[in-house]
């Protein structure tokens, strides 16, 4: 088909706006694809925006003059702007701001101000060229020196004297860099700065007197021609990720077929003798098209009005993107925006409210057509477009303008014969991604699996499936389930249904009381081999996409159900208890007692625990629960005392100490004693007067059955029954006349395992900081802390080593203990403070001693540091003389010592801070002292060796020492 076909039906071409980027070198095949589409659809639909183009394909908007892009003068001035200079071409000055002070920095009343320095442009360029050349020269010298060494010796390390000279050259290069960056932001690579200096000296006067000579007049061509749109990046200086063969090429093709608009910058002189209404006006060497070449462009997106918030009118708006590709001439975007705003005023004026302000709700009525990708969000495009009719922020939270189009035809055209390979890659990517998701799951009671399948939900086969056609894309089949298990230990456990019909009916009743996050595929109920009722719930994909994203969402919901296992198991057990197949758990009984007000708490609340069991938790978020103070950071104090502090996950900066909480519980012995006494009293109730054992047994069975029935009711039903039957079970607890007494230490042991006591250091701020910056803490300063978590975890199972049939009584005693704290929470604060005070007294003396110890070490290290530096300077001077002797060897040894001293000085200075001195006491004291001793020993060794070396340097000294030693032996 000929290109002419593309233009025969212009005025009947269907509209839809496209998306973001551009192409490089469009092919004949792509152009013909657009032609073919026009041949089929050209007589069916009309192009949009006829009103603003007056039925034409292009229009011209004057842009004005600007410095000619790409010229030496343009590059020079652009470079100065990049370095932070403002250029006044008329005066020839470059200005730059810098920070200064109104007086002495840090003195009262001194303020920080910005001052501006004005310099001649030529002087700035000369300084930049000189400093840049200095960097290059020093770098070349260093490189030449290193090359000469390694060229002859390969990878052999430099000898000390050679390395010393190399370091001198390296330091010179570093200094040159520092000097350059004091004045300029970015390096200049190459010799163009020298060229600019020469150019400026010769040509600046001419251009300042004849500014028009460096200017070019530009115009804007705004086009809806499909080939102009298709070629949006098919030019030498305009590129993007939508080139042919790139990821988003289908967007450019879609734009060409959807009447997208492009605004191109061109030189005005190129428009002479050019008919802008010709079929093609832009040059394309590959297809033999003569024409002009643009230097930059911006896209105008097509938004179709589909809503009726302001009127029933249906129309399209052309809104410019904010991103410019290629060269951006000043005011280019604004000129395009002004043109689009004014030529479409008769459309958007209906959205004006309160005078000259466009309503942000206007965006709701629009959808974006064309390609799916965009550089700018719709709300940002509308906000900038209507900037003077409200504000940009007005559309910041506006909704609407979503993409509503289809690129499948374009994608299919671009993929061509690569479909099989693409499908294989997709299947492999699906498998890899799903495997990663599955590996990262953390499930305790649930199961998840996946399989890559074809459109018939059969296992994917790389050998055949990719060749079945584009519609046979791979899918992810996903399966998941959760299994709930409850002991069949109720009075009617033997009656648990065995046939399918009865089990299914019971399973349906159980499901009616459950709430899962995923869609339910099926469920079944069985009695397993260990006497448990096993309820298995299978999940299905439901509304989720059969992709890795859908699988990830599927896994997330199953993980949430897995975390809520205790809630599901409670609902399951409740139904079994109601039918007599199971007994209520200990915590189920406790929950029922709390809900019925038989057991009451003023503050503590009962909630499911993520790890199983239940929490009795004190709501710390409702109050500030302060403890202390301690001398120094509380975590440090407890760390020194107990050595077991750990972060409390999920609770800010909180921490806990297992040994500390144990000591706190030991301070509450009187409450454990009271709880034991009260529990034993209740357990040792006598039989009712005159009641026979058989009657008592019958009464207890009736009581247990009624209690199980009530506990299985809904909370609303239970509350109504308890209002009419206040405390019906108050004296009907288990009767154990001969039961051995519960001991206080047994209660404490049961409580301790699930007791969570979270702490956090209290932050103090100085006046004037606005409360946002923590005040510096002093060594030995007292600080309070706060309790962030106070929780008792109650488990259904009895503690290890404790008889299971006695665990009811133990939980009863534990609950009574918590009730005592609930009524008098100040006793817990008193216990915490008592333990803290004991720990603090032990630590405070250590803090004072450690502070003095570190101060002494610091002063000794400073003195040694000064001595070592003096020795290094002396040896460095000696090494530079004609008779260096062992100076180089000794210099390396002293420098090693200096590095050791530097490292320890930093560590000691850090440890002297209040928040770290306790870490020094607990973790670093021995290490620091060992390092300090090693430094002193090394200094002593070096000094001894040096003295001996000097002593034996001459034969005379050696002979004198031998004679003195011989005489000492002979005449002693």
C-alpha cells in the first residue's frame, strides 16, 4: 500500500491520544502498518481537534529568539549557569551567592546571610581553566610516575621511598581538586575551558555589541499528522525509550493511530518556502523524505470528556505534558500551554466556579486516550494547564483522567514472530516469581502451592504450549488450605458423626460461624488417627488474577488467616463444645467468665495472642506509666546488671530484660501468696450440707453441661442470659476436697513465662529546641523511663512438669494475681522501682569510676599522640636528608602506632558519652585496656630498638661498650 493512502482519508481518521515517548528510525514496515490501518478504518471515523486546527493537520505558533543552541557562546553561558552563576551578558558579569555572617560566627546576635559576589565572566573562565589544568597536570604526573614503576616490575608493590614520592604526587592532586571545588561545582574534562577563554577574549565584545548575532528565531509547529506523531523521536537530537525495538514502542504506534498531538521546535528560517500542509515536512533519510529537522518537542495528551458533572457536552481536550525532549528553548512549554488554553477556552469555561477558577472536579469527567505510559500524571497536567485559573495545588488530590484505551493490536504487531519465545519467557518468569513468593511465606497451620498452566488449566509444556497462539498465555494455578484440629474429649465424643452426610452437615454449620479472607473452594471434616476433629478449609483463586501478582495477594490473605488461627480454632471448638464433642479450653472458660462479668477487670483486656493462647494486656497507650529514675540510660543500667537486654519487636524503641522481669515478679510475692490462698480456699469447698456423693456428681454434670451450652452461645445471647441469671456459677467451681494446695512459687513460675514487661528510655528536650531534638545527656544524670508493654500471656497447656489435670486451678490462681494488680497497679510500679533502685546503686559507682578511668586513658593517649607526632616529624625530616639511615623503616613503625592511638582515642571519646559509658563497663573495658597496654608496649619496643641501633651505629661505640662490660666483669 502506498503512503498516499494515509492522507486520502485525513478528515475521517479516528481519534485517541497516545502515551509517552518516542522512536528512533521508524521502518517502512511500521509506516505501512499505520497506512493499512488507515485504509481499513479511515472512512469510519473522524480525527479530533478539527476546531482548533481549522480542519488542517498543522499550525504554527511563534516562539521568539533565543541563543542559538549548540554554539560555543551557548555552551559557555550554559556551563556558567551549571556552576551556579547568574550571567548578565550586557555588563559581562557573572554573579554567585555565598553564605556569610553579620559578625563573628557563633557570637550572640550574629546572623547567617547570603552575599553576592560579582566577577567578570573572563576572570571566572580564566580561574576555572587554570584550576582545571592544575588538576590535569598533577594527575598526569602521578599517572606517569606509577606507570614507570609498574611497567618494569609488574604488580610488585612500591618500595618505601618510591611510595613516599607517589603519596606526595597523590596529595598534590587531591589539593588541586579541593581548590577547584571551592569555586566550581563540576569538573571540566578536556581543554574546552582554554578554548572558551580564548574565544571570550576575542569575541565577547562583538557579541555584547551585536547580541542578535548569537540569537536564533524559533517557531513551534503543532501537528496532529500521524506520521509526525509516529516520528516523535525519529530525529538526531530527540530520543526516548519508545524507539522502535524498545520497551514502549507500541505507545508511539498507538499515538499515531489515535491522533495524538506533537509540538515541535524548529528554526523559523526553515519555514521559508515550506508548505506546512504537505504530506510530510520533516526530513527522513531512511525513507528518502526531504524536509526540516526539529530540535525539541513536547506532547499534548488527548483527554475525552465522558462524564456529565458540568454539562452533557462530549468533547476532547489537548493537554500538554510537562516534560520536554531534545533542546528546551525558554518559554517553549508555556507557549504551547497558552495556545492550547486559548484555542479550547469555549470548551473548558463550563468548569469555572467562583469567578475565574476551574473546579478540580472537572478532571473526574475525563479519560485519557492513546498509549498507556505517561511522563506526567493527569492531575499534574491539569493543574499546570489551569495554573492561572486557581492553582497547581488545586488538582493535587483530584481523581479522574485515568487511561482508557487498548494497545493489544499494537503489541501484537510489534511482537510479530517472537510470540513463542515471549510466552516461554513469561512462563519462566511466572515460575521464578511464584517460587520467590512461596519461599518468603511463614505459615504455621496453612499450606500453599502453585503450578504454571496453560489456558486449559493443564500443566504448562514449553515444547508445545508457546506455539498454540497468542491467546495461550501462561497462568498461575494456586491452591491453599488451613487445617484446624480440636481434641474430641467431650462427654459425647463417641457420638461424633461417621457418615458423610452427617459430617458434611456439621461442617456446614461450622463454616457458618467462621470468616476467612480468601474465597472458599471446599471444606471437609474428619476424625483423625489421634482422636482429633480435623477441619480442613480449601481456598480458591476467586477474583484474583492468575498471575504472580495474584498469587502474592492470595498468599498474603492466607498468611493473615494463618495469623488468626486462634480465632478460627475458637469458633471451631465452640461448635464442638455446644454438641458435647469437645470440652471448652481453659482460656475459653476464662473468656466466658470475663464476658459474663463473673471475673472482672478494670483495666486489663483479653485478646488473642499471635503465637497462640491469650493476652491479658494493660492498655499503656491510654496513660504515661513512668518508672525510675536511674543514673544514666535505663537500658545501659539493666545491661550492666543483667546482660540480657533485647529489642521488643514492633513496639518502637522498647526493650526488655528476662532477668529483670523475674526480679520484678519476685517483689510481688505477697500477691502470689494471696492468689494461692484465695484459690485454695475456693478449691477446698465442702460438699453441700446433707448432699450425697451421687447427687453431687449429678449436679456437677448438669452444671458442666449448662456452662458448656452457655459458652457456645453468641456474645449477645450470653450477655442477655447473664442479666437474668447473675453469677450462676459463682460457687460451682471444681470441688477438690483433697486437692494439694497451689503454691505461690508455682503461680509465679506459670506467670513468668508469659509475662512481658517492655521499657523505653524517656527523651528530654532542651528549651528552644521546640521539642524535636533530644537534649544532650550528662554522665551520671538521672533519667526516668516509661513502661510501654505490660502483658500476661495465658496458655491452654499446663507448664512443663505441672500435672495437666491441675492446670485449671493454676490458671485460676494466675488470673487472681492479675486481678490484684489490676486493682492496684501502683504496686507494680513500686516493685519495678525497687529493682531499678538496687541495680542503679550498683551501677552508679561504676559509672563514676569508669568516667575517671576513661578520662585518664584519654589524657595519656593525647600525650602519647603528641610524642609520636613529634617523632614522625623528626624521622620525616631525616628521611629527606642525604643520610636517611633507618628513617624510612622507623617512620612506618611510628605511623602504625599513630593509627592505633587514633582509633583508640575515637573509641574512648565515644564511650565517655552518657549513652555509651555503660556499654564500656559491660562490654568494652577489658578490650580498651588491652589495646592501651599493647600501644604502650609497642612504643617501648620501638624506643628500645632505636636506642640500641643508635648505640651500635659506629664501631667506636661498639668497642667502648665491649670494653666497659669486660672491665665490669674483671674488676667487679
